[in-house]
C-alpha cells in the first residue's frame, strides 16, 4: 500500500482534541457528510492537532481549506466563524440555553 501523501501522524491517545473532533463529526453528520459545509469546524480540529504536535504545522490552504477572504466571498458570516477564533465546548450552548430558561421560570 502507498503511504499517505503527508506521512503518518500520531493518534490522539490522550483525547487532547476530542471535543473539536466530536464537533467536526457532528457537523459532518448534520450536513450529510459534505465536508465543505464544515470547514470552520475542521479548521479548529486541525489547528488543535497542530498546536499539540499531533500533526506537522501546515498552512490551511495546503490542506484544501479556504482562507478567511474566500469564506467571506462565499457569504460565510463572521458569527459562524466565532468558534474558530474563540474556541468552544460541544453542547455548551444547549446547557447555557437551559440555564437561561430555568432562570426565566
């Protein structure tokens, strides 16, 4: 068999990027496994892997991802990229929403 073009990379045994990976997988599932619809989430996941030495540092464009300018031209709103810049915890918006509803009761 032919090895991957970028070579092999370590598995995330310590689950350092587990939350980002779950968010990406959930995005894929909810978007019919169309990867292009999940680029912002994919960037967060890949960036997590790069920051923790689970893959070599690489320009996102070399990984087939569009830069911010291209996303802007395609109409991807800045608010949709908020998670990419600020980070996130999967499911937190639901938890926070339930807390707000409890407080209103």
